[in-house]
């Protein structure tokens, strides 16, 4: 079965950096797009970043554009989210997800993903 396991979350001061990873197993990683979403207490799950399986096109939420970078290593079946210039409002549980779709209209919505990780907590202190 498909498994997605996030790691790398933690506590960081505002302005700092953190990289979270998501290791995938269970199906051919290179044939699936990957996304990162986050959810803060009391808020809905929101799109952060995605990378397509076709040509590796990346997409970002406006709130993280220029600060976060998504990448993938198909040889390691892993997707990464490098987070720089972190702000307290970035505090949330970060989830990775996998989908067969590509294209921004699909990758930016959580309903189009069929597998999810358990999440990793990222806390940014002010």
C-alpha cells in the first residue's frame, strides 16, 4: 500500500530555515505529482506547494512564494520543502500528499490528492 512519511519538522525562530521531507513508498514515485499542504489550529488545510510528475513544474501559494522551495528526488522517492525566512504565521502541521494529476488547477486543491502523510509539526517562534 502507499505510504507517505514526513520528517524534519520542529521549532525554529522567526527568520530561520527548516527543511521537511516526505518519503514515499508503494507505487512508482516518478509517475505522481507531490504536494505540500498545511493546517493550523482552527483553520482549513491550505495549499503550500506542489511539483508535477511530468516535467517537474512547481507551484506555490502566494504566501510562501520566494521563501519556500519544493523539490523531488525520484531516485530516493522523496519530496522536500525547503522553508526559509520563516514567520510565526507559517506555524502549522505540514502534510505531504500524492496525486496522479498534473497542472495547477488540480495540484492546488487537496481534494485531488488520494494519499496523505501523517503530518509533521512546524512551529515558528517570534
